[in-house]
C-alpha cells in the first residue's frame, strides 16, 4: 500500500534537476530467510528518492518516471544522478511507445494520453472517467494493423481495450471489455505473440489473445500459486516478472535482485552487453536503477497475418448472441452503387442492406441459415434474379425473387428430405437452376428447381456425402465444379452436374495453421485470368485464397482488421462470406467486393453485423 504520509524529499531540486543518491549492492550478510535468494545477482544501484513515484518506462534513450509530487521526470543517464522535469502534474501509472506516452492523472482520476513531438510533451484530451478503479495500464503497438491500443485494468476484475492512435493522430475509442482475475496487479503486452499478460497472486500469470477481434479466452501462462509477483515486463519476446522483494525472473530463471520491502513496478531495456533495470519500492518511496550482464535475445515473432481494414459495417442485428450467418451479394444491373447485400439473420429471417450498410428491407421468413443468389436466371423466357436460403424451421428451402430496383419478395417455402438442414448454395448451368442443401450429418442433396410461372418447386436429383458435418458450399457455374466444406476436415471437390459421379475428393485439409477449423463460408472470385476459391478459416479469424482449379495452389491469406479513420473494427469468427468480381460502385469498388459475417462485433462490444471490403484491397495484397 502507498504511504502517503511520507513527505521527506531526499532528492533536491538544483536548477530544475533532481539529484539521486547512490547505493551499493547487498552485503554478504543475510538472514536465514534471505538464503533462498542468495544465488540471484545483486547489482549496485542508484536511487531517486521521495518523489512519491509509481512507474518508470524506457523513453528517449533514457527513462521516464512518474511522480505524484512533480509529474513526469526524464532521466537520460542514471549514472549522472540527474532527473529533469518533463511534464508537471500528479501522475502514477505509465506506459510509453515511440511518440506516445500514457499516464494516470490522480487529480482527475482519468487516463492522460500525451503526444511526443521533438521530445516535448503535448497532452491531449483525457479518456472518459471509467466505472472501475484503474490499477494498471499498458500500451499495445500492433504490427499487423499499424495501430496502437491501450489496456486498462484493476484489482476488481475489470479490464478494457482502447483504440488510441494510428501513429499520427490520436482518437481514443473503446474496443471491448474483458474480465480478468480479481486481484490483478499488473499487465504486459508482448508484440511477438500479440498477447496480453496479467498477473495476480492466487494462481500466477494469465495470457490473453490481444488481437482486437480475438475471443475472450485465457490460459494460465505461468502457474505460481500463492505468489508475491507484483509486476510484469515484456522485452524481446520474453516475459519478465518481479516479486514484492525485488527478485526479477525470466520464467524460473533469476536475473537480478534489487532488494526492497514493497516493490511494485519494474521496467527493463536491453543494451548490447547488459540489461538495464529500474524498480520502484513503495515502502521507501524510491526508484532504483541497476544493470546486470544479461542478454535477452529477441524471439522470432509469430507469423503476422496481414490485416485489411474493414470499409463498411452493416447495421447490427436487433438481438444479441449468435444471430447473423451468411451474406450474399446482389449486383444492380445498371447502377452498381445501388447493389445490395442480403444477410441471413438466423433467429427470424432475411435482412437486406445497401452498399453503405443501412438496413433497407427485412423479411420474417424464419430461422434461415445460408443464402445464395443467381442473377439472370431464365424462367419461362424471362430473366429473373433468384435467391434461396436454407430454413431450419421445418427443414425447408426458402426462395425469393429480386426485381431490378432491388426489392426482394418471398416466393415460396419448400419441403426438403433433410432431418436437420444447415447450409446451401445454388448452381445454374445456363439452363436449369439447382440447390445443393446439406445437413450436419455430412449429407448434401442436390435439388432441381422447377417453375410454374414464378411458383417454384423442387425435385431431388441425387445425394452426395462426406464423413462429418458440413455447411459452406459454392458452385462454379462456368466449369461445373462444386466445393463443400467439411468443418473439421477441409474442402471437398465434386462435380456439380446432375448426371455426374457422386464421388468427391478432399482437396484442401485443415492443418491448424493455414486453414484452421471450422471451415465455414466458401465463395468464388472470377478474375480476369483466374478464379479464386475463398475460404473462411474460422479457427484463426482469417480468410484463405486458393486457385479454384487443381492443384489448388495457395495464394495468400488475410484478416479484416480495424479501420481507424472510420472507427470500424475488423471481423472474426466468421461463418458465411460472399464475393463478386462485378463492379458494385466506382473507384475501389469496380473490381467487386467481399462481404463477411462478423461473429464478435467491437468498437465497442455490440450485436453481430456484416462487414465488407473492396476486392481491390485484396488484389493489392495478392500482388505483394
């Protein structure tokens, strides 16, 4: 606990500089209780005393330290025993990264971001006051989207992730809330694994995926029951921690002992031949600066998937939980910018959105799951745009008509032979329209859609099968290829023709890395020279692109990430997706688009939505 009664100022102010006292390393005389730490190196240290400190961080070839008395103090050389006032105030917590500093203002009880320009401080608007006590914070500069985020948390079990900066502009916005263990004392962000670490003294150190769209899951990174760990610091891919007594460890390996009575925070930075350390002891109100001959070698970062910012976010579902599923794209015949995205709202029916994401129509069909569209289908000598959706209420197939101005009308709800209908897709061979419908058992039924006027009916053509659960599928009308996703296994290829073989071939396998289960939405992009198969790799929140013909060469993968300028988060846990190569607007939209379901809508937490991105952004990635 902080001793606010302590008032003696050992460090004195001399022409704007604070002087430090110097101390030697621990004496060789130790009590019996101290023998357990005798093997830990105990370097000499210098001290900054009686400034009512809190936390120090590497900054501008030196250190930035917080002081409740003075503000933020800058030290460019601990051996010279000098500290200079950088920003006046009453600050405790502290995090730094390049041209950004974040601290906690005790006077206002709010987080204070500070832009750094030519080493000078430029405070900006503070974050709104939170509804919980903030006991720790750390910055999260991400390489994947080149944005900087902030984590805030407290001992009462609450934490938040905030979007802060794109490197040149600061626009704070809440991303999501996270539950952490009660009693959490400190955090650290590790860029190499894009992970947040939180320490608490009952169990040890916990690890959370810090990607803004990641699931709110955790694992116990280091088990230390009934520990006295008070602080964390990540450096070169290694997580260091410090105990209340001042012992600093890398895992179970001791690094240094900067002995204290109630050590709360520490930081580190690596020089070519030594590790520089600064530790704060609340009992003695002192920052202690030391160095040891230790080298924390940089870990190779985990594979960073490129992230393409989301361009459009649809209106949200009117209900919480897993409600949105599969989108389909309708292209306006004469005015591409008036194209539509149809989406399955699997609690009650069909939603229709314009290109700006506004909901323009809804039809209460029931619990539809997957949807597909074919345009210019010849029905009794006239062209019609037809949509169809799997309807889980009663194991049926819903059929819709879309007229030239985009108005959607439901034509029929048709019985199928399924016992648990799930996914579906359409196939048009330029003569007849077919629906492939499937169920969780792995069975797919091909139906021919017959017409009497605009009244549809279906006749079973054949049955296809794979060993386990399926959902996503897509057919290539030009080549007669059919692709079916077996969720835990991979992607199968069949012939789509009604009179072809029922035997399929597994062409793409789940490997947990490039393609991670579940395999969900499948779509085809018909480019000028090649056709791509696009697969939703739900297990790692990504989208994988392959050549759509044998040998199905891997072309690349990506995530849809945060759009800083528009304040839109990315997509994750995607079920269905749809693509088109036809123009859906001008400029970037002339090469078509991809639309995806977003299973975890954030910035801030909200009900599910759809997101879309112009294909030109993906094409740029494929050319790299």
